[in-house]
């Protein structure tokens, strides 16, 4: 009888693929942690220079 090993091999390939995709998130998360103080500082400076405009009054329909 011939034994097919494809399902176990395919499962290993999908597991490896999932692990590698998960590991790709690590450098991105580290980069976000490193750059977040800069983004916070620049965003705060922008909104201090450009204060938000007041929203116009709602128009009522007759």
C-alpha cells in the first residue's frame, strides 16, 4: 500500500508560513515603538500651530 505524506507536509508548510508571517510583524512593532514619541511630538506641534476650526452650526430643515 502506498502511503501519502502530503497532508502532513502541507500542514508543516502552512505552519511555517504562519510563523514567518507572524515574525514579520516584530520589526514593524519595534519600529512603531521607536518612532511613536516623534510622531506624538510632531502631531502636537502641528495642532498648536493650526488650531482646529469651530464646526459650523447645524442647518435645520423646515
